[in-house]
C-alpha cells in the first residue's frame, strides 16, 4: 500500500535528467529537507496521457516554482529514454529513472507489470507526506492548479508578502 499522509516519506536516490539542479545527475530526497517536494509518478515516457501531463507541468512550471516547491517526475523508464523525452518536449524539471521500480514500490504505486501508477506525493520541509493522490487506472492526472490547491490546503504555500505602511499612506 505504501506510505500515507502523515508518514515520513521514504528516502531514495535516483539518477535523472536534466541535471540542472543536480550537476552529477543524482537526486537524493533527503538532500531536499527544508523544501517542499512534489513527486509525480507516471507510467512511462512518450505515452499519450504522460506526455500531456509532463507538457502541462512544463507549460505552467513557473507557477509551481513561484511557491518554492521542487517538482520531480518519476517513472521506471531508463535514463536514456528520459533524456529523449526531456529533449523532445523541452522539459526543464527532472525526470528520474526508477529502473526496476524500487522507489515506486516504496511509495506503494508499483504495478504488477513493474511500472509506476500515476500518483502525486507532496512532501513538506520536514520530510512528511502531506498529500497523496493516486489514479488507479492512470488515465487522468493532477493539473498544476490541482497541485497548487493541494499545497494551499496543506499550508505549504509561502505567506504573502505584507506591505509595510509608510507615513505617506
């Protein structure tokens, strides 16, 4: 079944592309403590729903980045396939290669065929899972608006800047 809201997120380390956030191409969840992390598990690169999902995340990536959250997409595809996917669709967030599905298994979203089911986990600054959404059939996905709403419901959005009043006001 995997971890649920309120549980500590299982730690992992995976290779991914593009390596902009991690020069050595290795992404380690524990190294993100102090930041909100959105893990987006998906079945596979170059499939219709997954392609729409990842392209939608890229199109609205700045809205998510503005919250300070980190987005990592994870599938059981090989790193080379992720490289082709990232290049083909100009994806600028990391695609992590969970070859063998070990991490998908830790999170309870590994299918009998060994791929990942479509699922979202939002992990807070202390490493606690604050939101979990799974699509058992992997036919739909959470939009960026859905992710922003989940961040807000869980109190994970930065506080709005308050304007200090001056004497000229």
